[in-house]
């Protein structure tokens, strides 16, 4: 799996849209675990919709409870798109 790389300067200014906590790139172990849940049909986003597309990367909220997906190199920073870990 190829982890998405976010520019470090951009990452410093990005924040969780809900709590305004800082974000960090998700480690490969976190992505692997989430992708296993997605493949098993057990992952839902904050809106309650099933997540069906595997993650190429993600941004983890500082408290470690939510991952925002990175799709096609673009962080999806919408509250409803966040995936609880």
C-alpha cells in the first residue's frame, strides 16, 4: 500500500473541522487496520454511511479517535466523512 504524502507545511495548517485539533498522517498500521474493517464491511463514517472504498492515506485527529480519508491525494476534511477508529 502506498501511503499518501501531505506537504509538511500544509499539514501544519490543517485541523479537524469539528474540534480544531491538529492532524497527523495516519501510520501504515492504522490504515491497514481500517482497510481490514472496510473490506469486512464493518467501517462506517461519522454520518453512519458504510465506507466501501479502501483508504490510500488518512489524517488522524490529535486525540486519535477519528481518521479523515485522503482520496486521490486530497484530504477529505468533512465532519461526516471522518471514520472513527
